[in-house]
C-alpha cells in the first residue's frame, strides 16, 4: 500500500511566493526561460533552467548548468527567499483554472513504491532526458519540482483535506499571469498528519499523471544514494521524492495535438485519397474542427479544415492502447503515410499542448506546408486502466492543465 509521508519543505516566504513560483522546466524553452528570468530575479526558473544565467553558447547539459542551479538554489535560501520548515508537514495545494478547482496533498512518495509498481506509469522515458534530471537532482541535492500524481481518494482523505481548508487560512493565495489561481495550506498538526498518512496506506495504486522523467530520475538518484550509503535505514530523505497527489476525478486532461512539417512528398489529393481508406472525411468550410468525441480527429491542410472519423475496423479489435486516438493516428496516418516511425525522435513532428488555440496549429502547418491534427483528449479512466494493465501510451498522449508551479515546495535529500 502507498507510503506518502510528511516532510520539512524548503519554500518561499509568503511575501515572495508569487514571484518565486515558476512553470515546470519542460514547459518553457531556453529563450522563454531567459526572458522570464531577466525580468524576475526570484523566478525559480533560475534553478530549474539555470542555463539562463550562463553564456548563451553553454550546452544545456554542461556540468556548469547544474552547478549554477545549485548555486542559485543556495542563494535563494541564504537570502531568506526560501525558508525551510522546522517540522514535518503536509501541504494542501489548490489550483483554479476557469472556475474549476483541483486540490491535492503535497508530500513525499517512496522510491520503493515506484520500484514495486504501487506508483504506476503510462509512458516510456528517454535516457537523455532522465540523465539531465538525474544530474540536476543530484547536484542540487533536492527535488525541485513535485511529481504530479493521482489516485482514487477515499472519502476519509477527501473530507479531511477539505475540513483543513475550511478551518485554516492559506499561507499562499495568488493568481498568476495566466489567470490560474494557486492557494497553499500547511498541515502541521501531528494528529492530522498521522491520519493522512494512514489514509494513504489504504490506497493500493497511485498513478503518474505528469512528470515521468522527473519521477524516474528522482528514483535513480535515491538508488544511487543507497549504493553510496550501504548502511542506510530507509528513513533517509533520499528514499523519498517530492509529489503532489490529486483525486483523479478532479483533473483535466486536454488534447495533445500534432503538426507534421510536410506531407512526405505526397500531393494533397493523393494524401486525402489515402486518408479515406481508414477514415470518413468531411470538409469543413469557414471554421476549425475541434473534435467532440473519441475516434474523431480534426485535420488542417492547405487552408482547409477536415473532420476525420475513424472507421470501426481501425480500432474495434485493438486493446485499450490501440483504441486511443493517438494510436490510431500513428498507425494509420503518421507511420504509413508521413513516415513518422518514432514520434519521440523525429524532428518533422511537433507536439502542441491543448491549451493552444487551433488557429496556432493552422499557422504552423501553413508556415511549413505540412498538416496539423487536432486530437480529442485521452480520458483519465483510460490512463489508469492502461497503467493498471502494465501497458504504455504513445508519447505525448496527455496534456494536463493547469500546470503545477515549481518553487513552492522543495524537498532536500539530506
């Protein structure tokens, strides 16, 4: 059963929380991070994207980047911007986007739960991206961003969390420039902490919603520390990694769209003919196609939007992974027609999160003479079923909104 324990968070002073809070490192590119960091010296991107404070020719994976991250983290603590709590606590983290609220509990998950499959994944990871975060965590001696987890909350845990929110004032309460609200409460009562830990012990499965690379990296750093400390007891902080666990039914998954830069040499007319072999195709005049149900896809090409509906024989005999729209698109279009064999590494394909407007997809396709695909979101139920069955989704199958902010909670490994 799940181990989820309280910890002494290193976190911002109340007066600076909004300035410190930053989007996850993998949501902004190098130029965007530098622009944010130049305007805001307290942004946690100075830790998570420390290359912004080095010469522009510095390689992203240069040792100097990780050393700069450690230096910036230590500076924020030395200057009193970040202060460590003196006793173990849980933290309640509420995010509000367009009137919808999701609330989870921040604590530390066990690397053994990850190893034993209690914490379940649904995506593969890439070795190069793992190694980047391994170096970052190991050098900073800290988990700097929480892993986004979900589970089926028992009523007792949900009631306990809501009761604390109603009876205590938040320590952080701010709205970011993207109009997403963030509120945090500190749960510091030993009795309540014990009850929360007990509630989690009754949970058999926890699912990674977002942060597969960070989770894998945090676990590998913990295992490395065990090798370096053969007398470890299991209580050391390196045996745990920073997480926030939300009730699965409060989460919002948006679509993850695809844009391919060219048609693989096919004339548009021939491409459309081949599409019709597996999809019902309808031209939409004057408006974009946003799919409203599973097995439907919007396609933009050459100034026109099309509605594609997958023929039943493309998915009815497939397992749950094969029935995902991203799988159907990959197997029937991207691979055979556009020669995108490995979407994780092919430079011709771009992935666009569902928070972007469909007009942006069309603009990208127009610039390159390619084709855009607007997808219908994967469901949280499908995600959990796939994870329960030990299967994996295609890459970039889910886009969660709102994004958690980094810098509000840091977990020191020693």
